[in-house]
């Protein structure tokens, strides 16, 4: 008996969703056709980024992803017999992980399988009309990515892994128009997402503050260029400080951080591709981060440590290691932590969530950050000459937690691999980090080899 169609949308429906125009109708029109495809394209940070339905909005994705989440929940409600697959596609490791999740979801395998087996099996399943209707959301694919799973070392691009089945539809979110077009095929199927209007931004601020904004609301949303990510962070700061903070007072703080934001911009010229969103997001981040650093330094340490992970699906058991530098003489495993350490961790997380800097996913044991928040934190660490210390802490924690590539360890390896891969590809660690770095490279190469990723495995093990 085939499994009943279900969904793996990792985010709850957003009660604060601010609808604009006919975008959802345009998505549905394209995705309702046989083999329908559509792409939402726009700069990061322009989106309405509230996904957690709590006081706090999730910030890993832009308006593009929020629209995709809303559309997926509507499809789930109106067409319960349609499979819904959410595919994180920020890099090849996340893509492989997503295909593995689909394989388990549809019953192709009961336990994690190697990429060399999983990817072709999922493609074949999606191409089989007897398995029913499906909608796949390929999220956050900003660059050309591919999966290497052939013994001759060739890589298969993402476009070739997406079946053109009449019973399936694909919705892509991306900041790169060329990448989006390579996946959907036609320029007419690309939907450009721009910034909110003044009235829409004002509505978002009202929902986040839970009341009608006071004097200065219009000036605030205009000062933030109507960028939802910045508006959400500003509202979180005002709400957190309650009577000690007002909109006019916050506007004054924005003017006070202009010099610091300019310094961050100069230190990270690659961030300029986000356009006018950059100034607003950096300014709101700077205000919140400086407050946290003064009031609760341990929470700032946690944010610094998290900035080295892939921003999606950061496992909770890993970020407990942010205290390792201060507690080297103690066993920092979760089983041996004292009640006081656990309480401190929960309070640090609560502070970061309250200021909209990190968020939990629908799975409570995973966290995430917005890319701009992560990058801003990284730039600040470089300016403060603290990036080396936290990079070493990250490598040490990963070397301690990443097991060898034997089959019994695959679930844990699969969770951690996307977080190690970017650092491996960037080759940033220095010669000072030889021991832990070599151990980590050896185990990640072992796992990559067992997955049939022979090119990646060879590079990692040779480096080790």
C-alpha cells in the first residue's frame, strides 16, 4: 500500500502574513498547469520574514520564501491528496539531504541511504504518475549547484534532477534571475518580488508591535526603506524594551549607528549586492547586537558561534559548545551539563530570539539565522579580531561531534555535513588548527566517500 500523501513544510503558517497584490494567484496559475513551474526572484531582506507564528519572526528567508510557505499551506488545505516537498537548495549538501528526506518520506527507504542510491530513486519516483500529484518548493537556490554521485566524478546539475512530470509542479525561490530561469525554463514564469509599499510596511509594524503604532511609525518604516527584515528587527527591539523604548527614541538610535554601519559596509563589500536592504538591516542588527553585548555577553557569544554554521537547520546539540572556551576543564556534553548551564543556555537563546536574531524551526531542536544577520555578525567578528577564536571553537566542536563514516553514524553525519562543507570549500582554517581540522576532514571525507561523493571525499582526505 503506497503511503498517504503528506507534507514536510518545515514552517508553520504565518498569522502575520501581509498579502500583496496578486502574487499568490500568479504562482497558482503557473503551478496548476501540467508540469507547471514558477520562480520568485528578488534580493534578500525584501521579504516579509515572519514564519514562526510566535512573538518572534523567522529570519532565514525573504519575502520570496514567505510567499512560498503561504502558498504551500494553501495547497495543503485545498488539495490534501497532493504531496508537498520542501527542498533546501543553498548548497549541494543541503540538496542531498533534502532528497534523502524525500526518499524516507515516500517510503523508498526506512533509513538514510547513500546519495548514489537516493537521488536516482527519488527522481524515478517523482516521474511515476501512479504516485499522485506533488508540489516541490526549491528554496534559496542562489547559485548553480550540482550533486556528484557517479563513479567517474561527473556532477549532475540541479536542473537535471527535477522531473518534468505532468503530475508535478515546482516553485523556486532565488536571488539570481539566471539561476531561476535555468530551473523554470521561461522568462514568463519568473515573478519579480520587490520591496513593500509604505502602507504594507506600516501594517507589518503594527502586527509586530501588537498595537497601533505611535507617532513616528511612518518615519520609521521609511527610514528602514520598507525592508521587512529590518522592520521586524526594529519592532522586536522596541517590544523587548517595552516602556524604556519608543519609536521616536529608536529613530534617534538609528541616526547614532550610521558610522558603525558604514564601517561594516566597508569591511564587507560583497554584501552590497543586497542593495538598499543592507543599510537598514545592518543598522537594526547593530542596535540589537550592541545592547545584547552589554547586557548579556554570553548571548552575544552564542550568536558569534552560530554565525559559523550553515544558517539553516543548526542543531541544538552543537551550539551548546559555545561555552567550551570558558569551560575547557568540564565535560561540555549535553548529558553532563549542570542545571545552571542549561538554564543559561535557554536564557541566551531566549534573548537572541526576542531580538529577532535567531529562531527555532518547527522542529524545536533546530535553529536558524537570516543570511544577512549571519554575515553582519561575521564582519563584526573580523573587525574585532575575534573571528579566529570562534572559528577554532567551531572546528573543535565539529571535530569532537562528527563521527566516522560508518553506516551506523550516517544520521548524525547527514545532519552535520552541510555545516562543515562551506568551511571545507573555503579552505579558511590556518595551520594553527591542524589537529582538529585534520580529524574533521578525515571523518567528513570518510562520510562523503560512503555517499558516493568521490571527488569531494578525495579532496578532504588528501587535505587531512
